[in-house]
C-alpha cells in the first residue's frame, strides 16, 4: 500500500509540474538553430488590433510594450494560407494576439483564475508557446469586422463555440471562421470563438521572451 501511495503521489506531482520556461534569448537562439520551425515569425501583412498593447482589454492596463503579433514558423505559414483562402471570398483576418510572454499569463491569471478564459500558469498557455492565435473575420473591402457572438475577450457563456442562441448570421460567421482555421491546422478552443491552437503546439517550449526583443 505504501508503494502504491508513493506512486500515486509521484503521478500527481508529474501531472501538475509546469514544463520549463525559456527565459533567455541565447537559449531561444540555440533552439531555433537546432530547429528553424521554432522561430517566432512576426505577422506584419495581416491586419492587427493588439488590445494588450493598450488599456482597452479586460485587465484595463497595458500588458505589451509593443503592438506586435508573433507565431512559430509553421503556424505563421498556415495562417497566411487561411488569409489567402478567405481573400477569394472578399474576406480577411484581424489578429488580436499571438505569442504571449509567460509573465503576462501569470499577470492575467491572478484576477480571473478560470482556465476556460485564461491559462493556468501551472501548465502554461499555448500562447506562451507561440502556437495560439486570437482573431476574427473582416470584410476586406470595408475593413469592418463580421458580426460574432461577442466582442473579443468577453468571458461569458455566449463566447462558447456551442452557444447557439444567436442570430443565424452570427452562427454562420463563427462557423466560417472555425471551418477555415480547422482546414489549415488550427483547433478551436471550446470556450472562446476567437481562440485557435495550432496542431502540434506541444512540441514548442513555453517562452518568456520580451516582445520588444524579438
């Protein structure tokens, strides 16, 4: 029994142990040299609205020093494939967030403490891995966002992928975004219509690199 109890304690400890966090540019450079797919690529040719670089966010404070969006190289390539497909329909993307330094996830967790909407720092966020993106659809001609269930970072049940007490147009827009992202290698987060994880995210390390140094 003692041996079984010890094994259970080890299993619990392993399940709750946070993966290591890369905090130095030198270590990041070594990882990229060994595997170029681990490079964080800045997205500059898709429209952006980086709320965390302003006070217009759920924290009501500036969390990023620069309004930039980065993703790991394969995720960035896939996102551009999404943009090209949408352009054939007169649609495009607007990006709210990509790579998020680990320290910001710690900061966000303190007031929310709800893993449906903010990642628990004990596990780290897929944003911290540079393998998640927050985004919406726009009309390319006008630049206007298509109607969606809620605004960005609305932490309510209406933001869920399976919430359907909505106008038909809104349901269709959400499905259009979900379908095109899924076709190009991204999986939706059930609790947030705007959040998508790139498949294979677990192969990327948690990062705590300042955005202004990338």
